[in-house]
C-alpha cells in the first residue's frame, strides 16, 4: 500500500501531448506506479482534460515514483472501431510493461470512451451494447481492431523497446513483486490458468482465445479508475458518485469479473452518457464534463491499492 505524501513529490513536465509525463522513474527505468490513461471521444492526443489533472494529483500525492502514459488510440466518433483499437493498444502497453517492469503496479484510468475501452479490456465478456438503450455496433459500426498477427508484432516492438531501456539502466525481468501478484491473483480467481487446447499454461481458453486475466501485464493491474463510462451499470459495488441508473451502453452486472474489487467508477446523475439520454447536462459539458472534482477520492482509492 502506498501512503499519501504530505506534499508534491515531483514537479514539472505535464504536457498532455507527451508520451509519458510527471515522474522521474527510478534508476532501473521503471516507475513504482504506471498509469495508462485513455482520453474521451475527440479529445486531442494525450490523456485529456479530465484525466490530466487527476493523474497530476496522483503523481503529487502518492509516495511513489509515478509515470503516466497516454493511450495511443483514435478516440474518434467511429466509436466501435475506435474502442476496439483502444483495447488492442492497452493490451500492447500491458505486455510491454510486464516484459520490462514486472514489479511496477499498473493503474488503468479512462474517461468517457476511454472508460469504455478500459472496461472492455477487463470485462469477462466484451460489451456489445445489448443491455443498453442503443448498441455500439448498430449506432457507430463495430470495428474489428488489429489482427492477432498485427497485435503480436506491436507487442514485440513495445516489449523490446521497454526491455532495452530497462536493461540499459540495470532493470530486471521478473521480480518477487510480480510473482507475489501472480500467486495472489490465482488464489483470488480459484486457480484460473486458462489451460488451452495445447494443455500449456499459456493464458489461452479452451476455444483458443486469450484468457484476459492471464495476458501479460494483467496480473500487475492494481487499480482501475473510470469516469463517465458509457457502459456504467447501476448497482455495481464499485460505483461512485450520485449516478444510479445505466449508461447508454450498459455493460450489465458482474461483467468486470475478478477486477471488480480493484475498480472505482464515477458517474454523475446529470451525465447523459453514463446515465442515459434522459439525464441532464451536455455531452461535452454539464455532468459529463464534471469529473475533476473526484480527483481526491480517486487518488485515495489508488493509494489504498498500489
């Protein structure tokens, strides 16, 4: 558990367009905590206007070296395709961190479409909008994302780059922290190894698909922070804020599986995205744009998890 510092630990370097910001990593090149931030629809590349101040507060107040990496994905109005590409991009980042920095605690953070992306990464069953007021596929056109070959190629590139940087600075490949996390996750999941058709412990399910909880980096995800999630589902134990209803693409209860205990999802009652079209406010303002106020609560939640 990381305690909150009494004052800012680090200063400077908070440009939203940088590939990572706000932390001087230790000599190994690995941060204690790495935040992957996914911005909302049509926000400029970076972590976006909602997530940037939240990440900055976490960097200042967590008693740890924190690095924030903006997710490289379209965040476009071609919603289904954009979300799919976002999910693939998160998986690439997670694999790269697992390879080069296995003891780094990972925080997944997303706003609006970015929250949808993070939820899809973690969900026991990716949402197609069937439980909501409209379907993502029907409204926007569901994209197929990268092919498996393309994704594996990107994973190898990102892992090689991160591993080279870590080795150059004396970083290791598999630390005790990673092994402890793996043992704990397996205990929590009832020994979920996803032994595939080849009988190996390779994170594959019986249909040949990837078991998400066993993909590279998933064991290192210690906290998930969501704001204004279109897939928000009322009544979930990790919900926060005064929103009680369902979002426009409600995911359905229980679909975050073993990650529910390390997730917090903020939703305002006047947010028409996480509370449906009947809620007040506007898509770019009103309730949907009013989430920086939760930065303190989000920081305390992450401090209790990493």
